[in-house]
C-alpha cells in the first residue's frame, strides 16, 4: 500500500504476524537481552505511551513472545527514554480488551505534552475488518466466530483517530500484527473472515505526523525472530533493537530508513520465508531516536550452532556489607489475585524503578551491621545453631530489618515493590519463574514428599535454587524464608495505594511478610501470597528480609 504523498514523518506503524514455522533454537547469547535499557538516553519527559502485549488469548491461538517484547518496550520507554511511569500503561493479556485499549489510547493522547511523542505498541493478533478495507487489533476475549472478532477488536482507523487528538509533535505506533487474520500455525483465526483487500484499504488518518513502517510486503508472510529461543515476534524485537542503537549512524542517530534496512538485513536469516520490511510512508531521513548500543553479530548468528544455552545469572553492583543490588525497571502491573481472599481485589499498580538486594540478607551481612553499631544483636538462644555465613539471617524482627536496610543506604520494600519484583518486573505469572508449580527444583519448601526444606532442618544458603530466580536475577523470591516488607497488613486491598507506596496504617493487624519459607507448602510461594507478623515480637527460624534502594 502506497499512502498519499501528503503524509509526512512522525507516525510509526509496523505490521507483523507470526509464521507457521516452529522457532529455531539458538544460543541465548546470539540475540541480546532487551529487558534492561541501554543506559539513560532521555528525551521522553514529555511523552506518553500505551503498550499492549497479548500472548494468551482466551479463545484463539497464542502469540508466543508477545509479552516479552511488550515488557522490553516498556523498560526502554521508562528507564531508557525517561517517559514518566505514570504516563506509561502496560496491558498484559487479560487487560487487553477492546474497552481498555480505547480508554488508554484516549487517556494517553490527553497526557502527552506539546513537543513530546505519543507511543502506542500493540503485539498480538490482527485481522481484516468486516469489509476487508481496514485492519483490526484483536481483543483478548474475541471468540472463534467472525462476528465476535469484529465486535471485540479495535479498528486501526479508530485507534489512529483517538491518538490524533493529542498535542504531540510525533506519534509512534507499533502494530505488531498481521492483518491477514492468520494464526501462528498459518491457519485462519476464525472461519468466515472477509479477506483483506490490499488494493482497497481505506486511507489512514491524514495526520502530518504520520510515518508507516510495515514488517513485510503485502504479498509476504511475517514471522518470528530467526534462531531465537524463546520464540518472539521478529519485527517488534528488531525495531526496538534498532532504536537502542543497532541501526544508528556514526553520530548515534537512528532514522526510519536505517531501522528498515537493519531489520531487512536481520530477517535474511529467516530461511523459512521471505520477509522484507518497508517504509510505506514518510521520508527515510525521519529521526526516530538517538542511541549507541552495538547491535548483534548477524554473521555469527547465521553460522553458529542452534542449541540453546541458558542465560548467565544477572549481576548488579556491589554495595555495603557485600549487598549485590539488582536494578528493577519500573512499570505498571496487576497486583494481587482474585483466587486469594486477602490478595483481592486485583488492581493495577504503578511502581517506580528501584534496586533490590539480589539475596535475602545473610548472617554474615547482618553481623557486619552489628559490629558497626547500627544493628542490635539477635536475641534467640537458638541463633548460633543457624548462624552460617551464607544462610539468610533469621530470628530478626521488623525493627531490626528496618535498621539494617537503612544502614546499607536503603529501606524495606513496599508490598507492591516486593510483588512486582517477585513477578519478574510485573509479569502476569504466579511464580518468579512463570506458571510452573513450585517444587524443589526451583524453591526451598516443604511439600509432602517434596520436602527439600528439611534437608538442613532450616533455610538453605541463599541462591541455592537458581532455576527459581526472577528474570532480573533475584534469588529466593519464592521459599527459603519469609521476608519483611514496610506495609501494615490489611485483610484485603480495598483502599490500598496504587502508586507503589507502602500502606502505612497502624490499625493494621501487623507488618506484612512475603514469599513463603522452607517450612511451608508450595502454595505459599506464589508471588501474590501474603501473611503478617507482629513487628515487635521475637520471631522464628523462617523469617528474614531483603532491602531496596529508591532510584531518583
């Protein structure tokens, strides 16, 4: 499709669908990890954004990797470009309904400031409209009937009209879909869809801020990232990499033309299809960003073997008492669970970026605080029976945990920060590693015959279960010892803060503890599970803590 020449730079629109070919397995190091931004780039202070990643549709096939790509885009916008957290909305899976996409697109258009950029990223399924002249962004609850798909999807033209009401200088829209209405298996999403009439597509909104970037020519099939494991949509991954600097010139400038050329070159690695990205509207010289991150070695990716290797454990900076701090990028997430009485109602909470201790505080680290005169001695007569250097400190009350946290320059996490970190930066999953049930493979717990918690008769050394780590590298966020947080406990979340702050209310029953322990069953290891304890009383052999540091 060739748009009218009056459409000029500013509006980025990419179109992609997944191929029927299974992903090639590759060494993880071949394609860079995009979950952390390439340093602080800045420039996004006046921006606003909506990111939609729909991997698990209710009734139609999954879109593997959609959530990963959406999370990476969110990290880039907030921690890379500096877009204010409160102006970035992330809709994962269940949240990606027609109504919410409309609502947040409209709200973002009102939040973006003059001179800023309005971003809208959609990664999921696409389909042709009923008359075949427009594309639809398929809502998460669309059923396997043509009439339901038409009713529960957001038309592209409507989306662009909503976004065009803003005062932004530029609008960047990434539609990571294929409007053919095909699923990852190559089959029609539903029966009875009107074919897309490529020669009769109605014109887009005549917005002078418009650039159209397509993942493939209209007669081609777009697909997943070549030689990648886990599987993820190729074009949204490559476009983000290009914006981080993979397509930058010598001055660090990334233009629309350079982005397309880089993506085209990378997609030559896809031997299962021919996929040629296009700049369908706007001059190639349009500046989309400035960054200097070196790109992947495409020749190396093409020629190295295809057996996957596990990524190396994340490493952060080392601080006082040997605390290793891991950066957790801020964002919005669905906190709580409707299946757990005191973790309801589930609600959207926004958390600012922070650093969290990679491990639960150990006896060795706590003794250093005592030696410095900043912490009090542990009072239990049983303490020495447990006081191994690399085991998590226990028999520590809330006040002692708070004193240590302040000594190392931090504080106790809010309950929202703790759960956000335990969900691998807010991902929609039950455990730090995903939805696979907790077991001794991933956590120190006591579940019937699966009683690894009894190996020592106490907690294990920290980071003994690396397969249970979060995506950012935090250890033991499920099992081992319960962890103190700042909040007072309430029997539900009605009235709880939605900005990531601790719920400070001394009328609560006690201070919240999180994560389960070596003495508990697997269900207590779920990231949404919560308990409480008296902050002043002597506590037992299954309660510790880890601090956080705010990032200005």
